[in-house]
C-alpha cells in the first residue's frame, strides 16, 4: 500500500506527538487490552482495491482447487473406462425409428 505525502505527514505528526507525550505516560495493568480494543474499533482500513483486482485475487485462490478437481475427475474417468463414443452411439441408434413406428402403429 502506497501512502501519499499528506498521509506521511499525518503519521509523522502523530508519532511526534506521541513521542513528546511519552514522558507523561503512566502504564496501567490494562493498557494493552484498552489499546487493542481501540484499534479494533477503528475497523478495517479502506485499501482502495477495485472490484476487478479483488476478483483476480479470488480467481488465483480458486485455481489450485480447480486444478485438483480436474485431475481427480480425469483420473476417475480413466479408471472407470468411460468412453463417451459409446454413449453417443446409443443415442443415435439407427433402429430407433423402427422401434418407435412399431410402438405407434402396433406392428
């Protein structure tokens, strides 16, 4: 994430203010929990990513899963000796017209 010069100046100003107040800092037993609570209240920072950049990140996260699925399905098809040519030939059986006519006409 790149910060603009105004953001750098704001950060420098805040850090210098904290550094100058460091002598007055009194550490309590709950200062760490209170600080973390305040940080959580701030919420997530807007990183300014666009829709397509986030979409690209999600696609790259899903790519290994898709590759594993493709490999697993290919192995399953090879192992079960599935031949799609047989399925196509049974759909286009030439004797189907004769069977349908026999059922309709009653021959």
